[in-house]
């Protein structure tokens, strides 16, 4: 009899596949690859608004400058939205290792080009430096979309019972890279204030280290024979099949909503820092590093211990409630902001609200990824996780954009955080429809 939570019949070939053995070498290499790749991303990301303003031809309006910054910031996620399912589907056919190597090699090239474009003479070349910077972000986004293949490596290398435990490794690698990347960028600006190409070259070197590790140490984890199904690059039927799969489609939608809520908060955080506490640019870097540190500690230590004792659905509900409370607290902080001098009590409340919000998201991310992987066809792990990553990328495009609009429409700046809290309440209702496996 078919399990209603498992779309595969018991006589499906993939359903009888033996439980994968834990491949610690592959998981460790994936951790290092994601960490180093995200370190390079974290180095470049805080510099983009500054570069856009600096490299713009003179005489441009604030609207044009804002649009350019928006394109630079969103182009990376836009490419992930398009290419994550493609890379995932391709890895189901040819293997995980070649896809990760191709992505890392591309990252080396495009980060190096980012450094080169940053050194161009912006006075005589007009729009060329900006267009090259945009091209490098598009290329880096295409290559960075292989993160879904890294998740598929975890799925290949872990049993269903340990799937979410393994997915937390990727979250921890994200957090560490996101913590130290902005700190390195901040230090680089302080030490070499006029060397615009340095951060791009450093990110390229770090990606080259990850590439070397992948070539030398990364084993192939795709089971022999792959999926055995040839699909086109853009397979709409695969997308629709994933969204129609019992439970999986709902989980992908929940992942989109939670990522949207978090991205809206993350995209407006620097503005909230300035509007509420008048924090300097240096302090802003440290706030983002604090967010990354909480993410690392939660996913790397707390979550990985609790997931051995609790199922993912319980951990997800804890994460939703914690994130909802944190975002609601941020709305309260925004509502009570004044032009008075720095208030240490409110700032302590602010840091606690940030920690609770990130704590909740750190519980949600690996739990959702683990459940989606466990309840999907084992022969389509790369494709399904790629589709999930694609929806996450779409959320990271829409979240900051809508959050930024809501932040500016009224003076208290409450709306983006109130909206995100309401979205989390909706996700909590949706989770009641998902039954334990």
C-alpha cells in the first residue's frame, strides 16, 4: 500500500534504494566549499551599493542610482532563480562533483573579473565599469546556483533520519561565510581604502581554494546510474510535478514564504540600524556579522543536537514561533523609535529581537530542506532541491524589494516587520496541514 506522505509506490525502483551510507568526506568538502564560496560572496555583497554610487557617471538622478543598485543587488538571486533547477536536474544525470567543480571554476573567473572591473577608470569609460560589474554579478549568480547541488550531496550521503542534521551543515557554512565575509570587506576598506579591486581578487582566490579542494578531495555521491531519465534544460513538467507532489509542494511554498519574510527583514536591516539607532557604517558591518554569528551557533550547535531528539515538524514550529516573535519585536522597536540620544535598553532589546529572529530562521531552513528531500523521489533529489532553491532565490528578490517600499512609505518603519510577522503566522497555519511521516 502506498504511503500518502510518500509519492513513490513501494515497488518504485527508487523506493527500494538502500539507505545511503554517511559519506563524511563528501559532507566535509561540501561544508568547506559552501563556506569559502559564501565567504567570497560576503566580501563582495556589502561593497555593491558603495561601488554603484562611486562608479556611476556624473549627473545621474537618485532614481537612476537606486535602480542601478537594485539591479546589482538582485541580479545574483535572479540568476539563482533561473539556474538552480537546471543545475540540480543536470546533476541528477551527470553527477554532483562535475557540477560543483563547474560552478566553482566560474566563481573564480567572475570574482576576478569583478576585481578587474573595479579597477577601471570610471572617469573616461562612462557606463562600461557599471555594465561589467553587473555582468560579473550575473555570472556569479549562475555559478552560485549550484548550491542546490551541494544540498543534493547531503541528501545522497545521509539517511532520511539524519537528512535535516546534514542540511544544517550547509546552514552553518552559510552563517560562517556571512559572518566573516563582511568583516574581511570592512577590514579591507579600512586598510586599503582606494584599492577597489582587492575584495574581488580576494574572493576569487578563496573560490580557487574551494575549487582545488573539490577537484582533489570531492568524491562522487550520486548513486550509480543517476536518474536514468533525460530531461530538457527547462522542464516545466518537472516543476509542476514537484509542486503537485503531496506535501512537497506545500513545503516548497512554506520555504518561499519564510525566506521572503527573512529577506524583507534582512534587506531593510541596515536602514533600520540607521533610522532607529543612528549606527555608523562600521557598526552596521558588525550588526551583520552578529546576525551571521547567531546563525552559525544555532545551526552548527543547537539545531544539530536537537534534531537528534525531535522531529523536523516540531523544530519548524519552534522556528516559526521564534521568528514571528522576533520580527514582531522589531516592529515594536521601529514603532517606538525617537530622535533622542542612544538608548542602551532599547538597543539590548533590538539585539535580542535580532537573535530570536535569526534563531527561528536557523531552525526553519534545515528542517524544511530535510523534509523536502525526504519526501521527494530519490532519483530527482537534485532537481527538487534546485526548484526549492529557485523559489528561495525568488523570495530573496521580492522580499528586499517589497520590504524597502514598505519601509519608506511611512515614518515609523513598522510595516516590513509587521508584514513578515503576519506571513509567519500564515506559515504556522499551513504547517498544521502537514502530517508526520
